[in-house]
C-alpha cells in the first residue's frame, strides 16, 4: 500500500473502506475533488462536498486524510486528488433507488437503530461511509442524551436517523427529536399513528417496521413515508411470525409506498437479494455489531464474534426480567445464554422473581454475558471479526457486482 506522506509520494490506495491515516506534507495538496463518499480530514472532523465539487484545502499543514467506501488508486498531480466511485472500479453499478435518491446515499442501506448498542458515534460513522446511520432511543434516557447523540451523528455532515419505540415514547422525547430534526425517524412497536404527522410536518421522513403484511398496510394508511418489512430473523425486537423473504414479497405487492427489507441482511449477498426482489434498500443491524463504534463492551463483542448462525433465540425472557412493558407480540432475538435457557417457558414465574431481576442488572453492570444479553439476529454468524463501520458499508457496496452478473454485455 502506498500513501501520501512527508516525502511526497504521488499516489494513495484506500483499501476496502478502511480509513487510511496519511500525513500530508504542507502545501502538497491545495484542492480535493470528491466524486464519491465523504472524506475525513484532520482530527476526525468530516469534510464533505457534493460529487465533483472542488474543496479547498489550502489551510492544511499536516493533517489526516481518510476515505470511506473507496477502492482504487489515485494520482496526485498539480495539487489535486480525484477520488472515483468504487463501483466503477469493480465494473458494477450500484442501483439508484428511492433510498439513495432521498438521502443522497452511495449505498442503499440503513444501519438499524439498535437502542442500547448504537449511539451518535456509530450512526455518524455509517452515514460518513455512504449509507444512512441511525441510533435508537431507550425510553429511560434523558432528553439531553438525545440532543448530545444527535449532535455527534450530525457532525458527519450527512443525513442520519433516530429510532423511537412507540410504546415508550414520551412527549419530551418527541419534542427533542423534532428539535434536532434528523433526516429519518423510525417509530414502531405500539401506537405510532399519533406521531406520524408531527414528524412529517417537521420535514422528517417517517418509517415504521412491520412484521406482517397487515402491519405494513396499516402503516401505509397511517401516512408513513416508507415501510420496513422486518422478518423474524432480525435481531432485537419485532415479530417472529414471518421470515424476511416471504414477508418482503407480500408487502411489496400490498403497499404503494417504498419498502426496505430487514432481517438477516448482513452482507452484500443479502443486500443484492432484497434489491433484486424490489426493495428500495436494506436495513441492517447485526452486521454492525462487530464495529469499533458500537457501545458493546469487549466481553459482549467477544460473544458476538464467537456466535454461530444457530446461536440466537427469540422470546421475552430479558424483557420480563427487567419489567419492560413491551407489547407481548414483540419479543426479542438475542444471543442464547444460560439465563435465557433457565427461564424460557417460565416467564410468569420470572416476572415475580425480584432476585432474578437484580441478578440480571448486576450481570449487565459486571459484563457477565452468561446472564446479561446481547440482541442479535440469525446473521450473527457472518460477524467474525472486529471492523469499523466504513469497512462494513464497503462490504455491502459489493452488491453492485452481484447485481450486474446478468446484465446485458
């Protein structure tokens, strides 16, 4: 790998979406032409320009240059660097969909909110890499947390989203979200209908996750902008009634609004499959569980990396143990552990067991994941190493090559 450095090397290769730290000699580069994803400059401060626009860098001395979803070598001549779209380098063409056009994305992908695991840092990193990142809002957090995380996510200069739980959404949380005005809000799992119009009136795109075709039709009637067809393979909370592909097919036939697909989409192959079926994009959470930008502690990350495709279980054990008022039809898929196995089928007894509840909380604080939980989907077996979010998004971008296999020559 060659990189621009203090000696004035004349080319840089950015591999697989990894951020390459390159120290620039003062005066070497005056302008940067961006024709692909965002470029990070300095101490993690994002700098963005629409495709093809020159961005003056005359103020640079020694800084850090990084790029997201880029795979090519670039010449440095006359004080200019031009980054070309990665799809062109691979010979593919990433489809332009409602999702990419609405939010000016390079990859038709949303990073799922994942309350408790994602925050503004992960959301901003996913957005900076060319997809749309989100963070989820637990009902227990203060308003200041929402505002703080929104500021971190917005610092990428790119659109981001916030996920809300309808059953636990307070007026204060809604007002905070309206103030920060993310590009996308997902409000699901409970009576979301009263929130749709206030969000849309603020210029926010509204999504609802649907676990059945009937739920998708109801969401369309409520006036949402986009439906997320979420299959039972998905991690975290939702229905376990229908798998992703059967659900996606019936939802696409049943509604007129754009449809995203969620559940089991963790690689370029999964994204290509749902795009080919007619979805406007993918909605992925588990794929990002191995990212350096999540809030998972090292002990939880190790559980994720060691888990296989059969290592998850669906149910209400962890919600019951915490006394969380999730609607009963929305259980959660998490990594199977000793606590889950002990209490599965004994949820009524668990609800009355204060000692078990205290033990779960102590395990969370002590990072004991034989008891504490990590929500993850059935695609967790594809997450085998720690990566950054840009690298994960770059992997999804390879869907363009898969989709071009049968294109006419």
